[in-house]
């Protein structure tokens, strides 16, 4: 499935990464962003953009090792929360653009429907063949 649409400019994308809504003309691009093959990697990239202010800890006085470890811990905790709320956050981005809730998961399922059906049939043949 190829959904493209009008890409946001860098300033708009930064606002989008920080949680803002994009203009209506970018709706198709947002759907693509949330449902393409690399949707999870894109989500983590947006998360790291949101976490980038933590690098300001480097400007504080004190031992570099403590500052670096504080940044690392902050990034690890932020990555954990980003991973934990991956599905909800991406769906909320689509809702913010005007799509119905569940559109992202539905679109991703539709892309893989044929492969999932083949996999389910192979499972049934292998493990359920003796059922009566």
C-alpha cells in the first residue's frame, strides 16, 4: 500500500513530533507515517526528538560521568515509556488528524491480511489436523 500525500516542512514536522496537529493537506502523509513498514522506527525517532532537551544536562557543572549517566538513564526510561505506549500514541496522532480511532491498526492489519491468513492456515494444518 502506498499512501503518500503532502509532506510537512521541517518546522511542521518538528511540531508534529512534539504532538501538534499538521495541516489538513498532510492527513494522508500522517496515515502513511503511522502505518508504513517503518512506523515503529518513526515513532521512536519522534520520541527521541521529544527527549532531546535532556542533552542540556551536559551544560550543568559536575563530573561528566554523572551527567552522561543521567542522560543515558533518562533516555532509557523515555524509550521504555515510548515503547509501552507505542500503539496508543500512534492512534492518538491519527485521531488528532481527524481519522477514527483504530484506523492505524486496521490499516496495518489490512496490509498483512493475506500473509496472516496463510500463516493461520499453516498453523491449523500443522497443529489442528487431528481435531474432530
